[in-house]
């Protein structure tokens, strides 16, 4: 039943991969604003102190694990660490991602493997481990971060485009499989947002204005535009929504 508490995340524990920098920082803060305790997994300690201070200002707990999600056994170790710290796992945000940009013939096999390992394989294995816990709890939310390249071609970032198309498919497959256990699996597909990852595009004298001109509002998005949609997908307000990749793009895909 929908009421004023439907967006509350009080008593919930959220894991956010890459949750201390870029868009991940905004996801961690948004979830904490609505009552969740946070567990950040990242391959570096960049941004840890800043996000810790913000989450603790909100009166929530935050823990960190320095771990490469692509390494063998990492997913099981991450879930075990969350359970040791908090005793439960309610929300998984698969945010960690990388991008390699080059002309098609200049990409190396190592570039391909690294992008697929982080953006797709790491997401798959961590979702698999988290689902084991959520099935026992008979509730949970898995939120995968897609991209405009979940829908479109990316001729200079084709490993990234391939991985994000796959994330869309995996989101749907997990949603179907886990629905009987009251677990909703959805995704966010950020549009062209002002981040470090998109900085080369923002500064490109040709592509930057082209992209802005393609967005109905005429503007790149600010990172905080993703915070509300994240809270919605993590909360009980979205309990009858599953298998959806929600574009947060200012209407970019309309054109």
C-alpha cells in the first residue's frame, strides 16, 4: 500500500560499487538521505573521506571495502563483508564502470577484456551473490547502471556499448528470474551527464555542442538529476516495477 513512507529506506542496507566518486557518490548520498546505511566497494580509496562525511552528516552509517570486483572470488567476499558489517543486504547498485575510447582498429584485446570484465562480468557475479541473500530475505532491489549506449551505437567506445547493451539484457533476465522472490531488478540509463568520464565529450568542440543540441532542453544533465530516480527504484514505491531500464536523459532518446 502506498503511503508517506513508501520512499523511506530506513533500516535498509545499500551496496554501491564505485560509490565514492562520479555518479556513484550521488547514488550513495541519495540513498542515505532517505535512511539507508551504505556499503561502498571501490577499486581505489579516492573520494572515501568526502562521501563518509556527507553520509554521516545525514545520520547514517557507511563502510568501505577496497576491492576489484573483477577478481576471482570478489563477489562472495563483498557480500560476506556486507553481512558481517550490517547483517543484511537490501539494495545493490551496480554502478562501477569504465570506458575506453579509440578508433575501432586501435582497440586492443586487453581494452575489450577490461571493459567487459568491469561493466558486465563484475555486475553479473555480484548480482548472483547478492540474490542468494535477497532470496532468503524474500525481498531486495538490484539496480544496474546502463547508459545511452544501452540503446545506441558507440563507434569509438564499442566495448562500452556492447557491455551496456548486455546490462540491459541481463537486467531483464534477472528481473524475470527473481520476481517470484519479491526482488525487483531495474536499471538507470543516465543521459549525457557532466562527469569526469564524459569530460572529453563535453570539451570536444564538435561533439559537445552536437550532443547539447540533440537534448530537448539544450543542456547536459547535472549529476543530482539521477538522485530521485535512484531513490524511487530502491524504495517500496517501485515494488511493481521490474525489468525496466529507466532513461534519465532530458529527452535525448526522443530525437
